């Protein structure tokens, strides 16, 4: 029978393989190996935050392969961890590939038990054998195979070692119709086995997950499972509650912890027989790690990374030199005149010419902004960024900043989405799923929408303000201040408990050039796909607006609020662009400033206003998807007024203080 | 704790969860009985909890489990974690350990379910060896081949047995 609460998914004729395991063990690398596609791989826990599906051809047949977000156990600790379990419950998975980090066998084996309790079709991949060997670990995988009764494959997914054997096993399993290879005798026998058996018998058979596993989840007190089972078997839920409260109150034990501790005892016994370790381990860059983690050296290193990585590389080289060349030379000198003359010759209609190559034309404005301004900046940014991600620097940064983030209601875990937001706020909003409480997710969504500029914007701002270092400093101080003050107040306003911080620190790893290049390429491609249609659409809408005269009207309407900020009327168009995307607005400023229309103060004010301005439409849609439309709209309205308010205040302060930059 | 009205025994966080949604919950120190919602004054809650969750409970749970579990070899049981302190040993919260020193985990302090789950994820179980790497700005510790960073609040929940 199938349950009312469980979504039915259409069966596929071929096999379905799910890759599951703890965060950062190399599941996505394995997925890429099997499917030949590319999903993001980075050296920090929580890279993959959604289910990704691909196809793989193994032994002549095609399989559906599913990459899942990492999970530490089948009872989720944060939003993204739960989706892997959903897959196991709702879909008929033929084979589960459980990937573990070989050197952490003892810690990761309990999840294998949990998976085996749910379904017999599991294979275990001991990944990162290269690192395990380097730290003196040897594992008797044959004995482990025997003890667990499932295939165990030592592998190095980044070099392809062990992949062939995995494919062989998948193909063999497929030929045998995925019949379970091991007897259903449980590996872990719990001290409350009698209670468990009794509970098991109360739960009706379910297609994808065994009753024993459901009974265990009930005993662990999983709310979601409880709600689902109470629909079909309320007795089971009552019995489970009785067992739970009996154990909790009269014997002073918490069932969930007890279950975990008993699984631990079994893993310890298994590990003592199959796992051997000589030497201390620690990884290749162990000694560097100290300097990254100690604040005395860690903070200066952070500043160096920001200065060289962001300011020099992305700002000066990307937004200054590269953009200057592509925009100033390639576009202004060659491409634009070329297109203008071509369209003048080929297109007889003035207004159509205007659409393509006019002042706000699709080619002369839309494409130029996308390719001459956004592309070089975003590419360089993602390059730097990939190096940081793959080295394992981000978890260290999270550790360093945890205390500061606690002040704004977040934990160090939120550092990762915030830093990702510098790349693209839309992407980062999705990563807020890795935060454990709703409160943290809302606060970080607000901050991403308001005070975290994305790479394209940041690059142009560096280029605009690099001629006035004091203005850049004021800009940074204002944005930083807004970030912390907004965070502080939203933390005060939003109910909920204090965030608590825990995170695994992966070893520092040498970034792989191929991964950096592929990742950067994939992201730049994605970014352009996002940006170009929108920029073209903007040109198109402006064109229609100009034909119908609503454009002039809108500009005139914007001139008033813009003049309150002490800006010249010409800058109204930049703000209009800003409504399409923040980075489009800043790109508009770039043109104005080059024409010498804005003075130092005005560039600063406009940069501040547009940094804080409404994020792009894509992010608004993402906010709706992740937070619901009410929260999303509230955030947008707040951001709109707040950004103007801050810019107005800054202008006032600068005027009163008589500063001119 | 035990409800003085109906005699129901429950744990403090169960009682607190009854008050979820109450505006005053934060500033209020009273605890409601989950069964009858009678409001109780917490009686030296920490010691209550220490007794339940920490050393004692864990010793008891380990001892009682050892007895009749099929599949457990007695040899493992004997060499398993024993919580009896030797001379000169004391139990301290993890952040009180000197950096680069090791200790054996003795137990976990009074905490809510989420914190406990984090402990399980990190492999914080009694008898496991733990090394403190750094205390500031956040605690960093190593268990086996994995390193974790936690804030001070979580770290203080980990009680370690230290010989120093
Ligand atoms: N040395 C070594 N590194 C590996 C191996 N497999 C993966 N890695 C590295 O481990 C890191 C994490 O890999 P991912 O594939 O992103 O891990 P994941 O399991 O998908 O992680 P989440 O998506 O966060 O759950 C990357 O830096 C990889 O380069 C391996 O076999 N050996
Ligand atoms: Mg992944
Ligand atoms: Zn009562």
C-alpha cells in the first residue's frame, strides 16, 4: 500500500541510483564521473543544496543518477539535509551509493546502518582513499564487505580510481533486477529490540522504506514522519510516544542519543577490525592551517585576500584595465560604429534602428553592458572565488567571523552564503537553505537583498571609486555599517532563539585547475544567461517607452527623488536601469561618470544608493520561492525605501560636514 | 523534573516546548507540565539535568546495555568507556582544556535536542578521545581524523575528563 501523504512518482523503466552521504565527501565529483556532466564541486560542506539529476550509461543501459545535498544522518538538521531523505521515501531508488570519507570511517558508518535499515540496496564507496593512505590509514575492505554484507568499493573519485568497479557492480545489480544481495538481518541490534519489534508490527508496509526504519524514526521523535504515520497508523504513533516517554522520564535517556550511541558501539567494533592507522595524519597543509585559524594572523590574511583578490584583481585589473579595453577600445572604437553603420545601411526604419543601435539599443547598450562590463568582471571574480572555495578557506573564515555574526542573529555558517552573495545574490539566497533555523534564513535573505553587492556591481563600483580612495572607504564603511545595523535590528525584531554554530572543517586542499576553470566557466555562462535576456528586455521596454513617451515621463518622475539625493537629473536613467538589475544600474553610472557628469560626492551617493537598491528580478523570484511572497515583498519594499533613505542621509551628512570628494 | 500537581515526570525542555508561542516565554522562568500545564518553579534545574544526562545517566545506560545485548562481545564491553575517574583526573568543560591537549569525553551537559543532535553528528560520545586545537574566536577540536568548529556555548556542553 502507499500512503496518502506520500507523493507518487512515475516509475522509470531503467534503474535509478541515488548518491548520498555526509557533506563534503565527494558525492558531486562521483556524480560528475558517472554522468559526465558538471555540478558544482567545492571544498566546504553544503555545496550542493538541491537534488540534481543526470543520466549515465553504464554497461550498455541508461540509468538515472541523483546527486543529493550532504546529510549527516537521516534525521535532518537543516532544510537542505531533508531533501535526500525525501528522495528515499518518495521515489523507488534501485541502488543507493553511500559515499564516505575513508579516513573517517568510524564516524560515517552509522549512516550506512541507517540506510541499510531503510532499504537493502546499498553499496558503500570509501572515497578519498588517496588522503587516507597519505595519513597512514589502511582499510581491509574485503572484511568490511563481509561484515556489512554489501559491496564496498575503495575509490578516489577525483582521479577515477574505483569508478570502474562501481560501474561493474551497478551493471551486475541491474542485470539481476536489483534484487537485494544481503539478508535482511539487521546489523545493529538495539537494547530495546523488543519494543522496536512491537512498534514495527504496528506500522503498515510501505513501498520504499522498511517498517523497522520508520519505527526507529518514530522513536527518535521525528516530527515529519510522526505526522505522516499518524494518518495511517495512529496506534504506532501512540505506542512510540509511550516508549519514548517511558525511556526519557523513568530511565533518564533520550532515545535518539541512545540509538546513536549504540550504533557507535557497533561501528567502533567494526572499525577496530578493519581500520588501521599509523602516524598522525592531518593533511598536507596542516601547518598552514594554524595561521588561517588564529585571529592574529587570520585577520591580516583575510585583508590581504580582500585587497589582492577583490580590489587589485577584480577591481583594478578586471573592472579597470579589462573593461577599459573591451568597452573603450573594442566596443566604442570598432563594434558600435560597425553595427551603427551596418544598421544604417540595412535598416530603413529609423525606429527599428533605434531599437538595435540607438542610445539605449539592444546592441549598443544591452549587449555592450553584458559583454564589455559584466563579463570580464564576473569572470575574474569567479576565478578568485573558485580558488577560495576549493582550498577550503571558507569554513575557516566562518570560524573566524562566527562571533561577529552572532551579534546580527546569525552564526558563522551564514558567512558562506554571504560570501557567495558577492558572486551572485540569487545563487546565495538558495544556499541559505543550509542555515538551521528559519530566523537565520530570513535575516540572511534580507541582508543579501540589501547590503551584499554582487560581483558585477562590486567591480564597477571599484572602477568608479578607485580614483577617489576616500570615497571608496566611505562607501565600504556605509555598506558595512548598514549590513551590521540592519542585521542587528532584524535580529532584535525577529523572534526565535540564538543561533548556534557548528561546522566541519575540511582539510585544506590544493585547488585543481581543471575544476576551477570548469566551475568558473559554468558560472559565467549561467550568469550571462541570466543577464543578457534581461538587458535585452530592458532595451526593448525602454524602446517601447520612448515610442509611447512613457519613458520620458518615468524619467521625469524619477528626477525628483534623484535630486533629493543631490544628483543631477541625468542620473535618473541609471536608477531606472537599477529597477531591472542593480548591476545594470551601476553600469549606467559607469557611462555617466565617464562623461564627467558626476562629481566625487555624487558618484559616491549614487553608488551607495544603487548598492543598497532593489536586487534583480531573479533574486526577487528566488526570494518568493525560498521565503514566500509575503516576506519577499516586504523585503523589497523595505529595501527600496531604505536605500533611498541611507543615500539621502549620507548626502545630508556630506553637505553639512562640507566634505567634497 | 516531577510535576507537583499530577506527578508526571518530564524533562525540562519538554516543559519549555509547551510554552512555545508565548510572548513571555523568554523572560519567564516557570515551567509548564506537558501533561496538565501546571506551572512549576524549576528546582535547581541544572543539577537535575546533570544527573539525568551527564555522567550518571551515561554510566547507567552503558552498564545496563552491556548486560543483555545480543551481538556484543563481552571483551568490548570491558574495554569500553568507563566513567570512573582515576586519581588526579577531573571533569571539565571542553573550553577549559588547554589548547593542543587531549581528553576523553565524559558526557554532555544540559542541552536541548538540537544541540544534542549536533553532538551526535560530530561524534561526541562518552569515551571518545578529543583534542582541543583552539579556543578563540571559536573552539576548534579534533575527533579522529575530523576537525570541527563550534561556538563556546556548544563547546561548554562537552565535558571532558582531563588528567591535568
Ligand atoms: N583528495 C581527494 N579529494 C577529493 C576526492 N573526492 C572529492 N574530493 C574533494 O572534496 C571536496 C568536496 O567534493 P564535493 O564533490 O563537492 O563533495 P560533496 O559530497 O558533493 O559535498 P556537498 O555537496 O557539500 O555535500 C572537493 O574539494 C573535491 O575536490 C578524493 O577522492 N580525493
Ligand atoms: Mg555536492
Ligand atoms: Zn502535571
